[in-house]
């Protein structure tokens, strides 16, 4: 098993290795803007990555989940939307904001649980960047999403449709679908991820809920994080 060393913050070596490309993409996103227009536009054509599931269907077909798209949409909003991200765990995170191309108004929670208001105008780059720094907690999901993205844990469902004002693809997520090799490589005994994601054609999650458990190699519990994320068009 590759995941055999628990890190102080509750991750594991192989999980971080598997997610390295995702994390790197999130960190360098501000440097990768296209000069031909904003990549945050939610309606471009889908990617074509596909993974066969245990039942022989294209369980991972379509764009998958692209967290980088969320970060880019916050940095360069082309429309007005309400954004929310919440992580319930031993290290909780809660961030909410009304975002427009001109302004950001919302809050993020402090370590003591108190709410820190956020207000920024696009015309003031310093305030804009400070607000963004308080809204990108979703990047902490990089390794969690990398574990299930485009593999047998994800199954494309037929009931996407309009969600939060966007045309979506619905994926159910369940690591119980993992092959024996995936389970041995990616999970410690007792670990799992289960939930649902509704994404646009470019993979932006406009509604995501995910339950998970992190365990040590011996099966002892580390944490039970619960994630919620949403983008609601105004």
C-alpha cells in the first residue's frame, strides 16, 4: 500500500503524491490566465477524460470535478453569484460571499469560530486580493477530490439538469465502487468518501457534498470531514 505514512495534518504521503498535480494547478492558477479572455466562463466545452467503472459503464466520463475552475471564477468573476464553502471537521472552515465582477461581500470564520467580514472592490486590487485569500479554502480539498476524480468511485448519473442556475452534470461519489487495486492503493482500512457533485460542462462544481473518513494505517480514526460547496447564480 502506498498510503502508509500519516502526516501531522491528517493526510498521507501517497494521497498527496496522487494530488500533486491538482494542488500545483491551484497554486499557479493566477499565473495561467488566457490572454484571449477569462477562463472562468462556466459554459465552455467539456473535457473528454473517461474511466471505465466496474460495471463497464463510463462511470468517470465527462469533465470530472475541477476545483481550479472555482478558484478562477472567484478571481475573475464574469457574472454575479453567491459562493459558499464549508468544512466540518477538527479543523473547520466556513466561507460565504456574494461575488460580482465589481465587488465581493461576505465573511470567513476565524480559528476561534468568530466571523470576519469581507468587503472588496475590483477597483482596489489590494482589497480584492485580501478577500480572495479568505475565500479559497476549497483548495484544501485538492487531495480529497484527486482520490476519486475520473476513477470508479465516480459515476455519472442521468439527472443533472438545472442546479443553482447552471446546466449541470451529476456525479455520485462512493469509494465502495473502488476496484481492489484502487482500494489497496488509495485507502487505509476504514476510510471512505461518499457524496454527490453537480458540475458544469467545464467541471466547475456548483453544488458538492462529500462525507469522508481519514484513518491511520492500522485503521484508527484520524478525522471525519464533511464538505459542502455551492455556487448560486444571481
